[in-house]
C-alpha cells in the first residue's frame, strides 16, 4: 500500500510544480518570441493538457495497477491519485475520495505538459 501513498505525494508535488510552471511559462512567454517559450507553444500545451486532463475521467480504469494484498491481487485505479479499488472478485469499492481523486488526477495531467516545457526551457537556457 506504500506505492499508493508515494504516488499521492508525487501527485501533490507534481500539481504544485505544474501550476508554478504554468505561471512562469505564461509570464515569460510573449507573442513576439519564437522558440521553446513562445506564447503559441504555451497555449498549445494548455490545450493538450486540457484534452489529456479531460480524457483521464473516462480512462481512469485503464490508469491502474495491480497490488498484492495478502494472497489476493487487487487492482487500484487512478494515477497518481487513488480513485477506486477492485477486489479479486471484480467488485468495485469507491468512496468519498473518489471524485476528489478524479479531479486531482485531471489537474495533474493538465499541468504536466507545462512542467515538461518549463524543464526543457531551463535546460536550454
């Protein structure tokens, strides 16, 4: 179960870094600059991030991993945030943290392209 906690911590860190990257990318970009940090690239990655973020809602089941609990192998869905649990018989267990997990996953995947752009820009500096 430690992997679920580690992924959640990674996800929170990723959201914080991603939001900061989006802010910095937008601030440093301008429409008259060409290259990695042009306003056009930032806007394109916002659109890509929105599409991927929205796509995580119906694709949540496919964003999962098996987990060994005792003698059973269960399936945890939601990366990086836990969304649902499927036991060995296939019954799904959801709870009050399902929707916050889905929303957090969407935010994470929305800002991930901005983080990548920021890292590429920093490396090329």
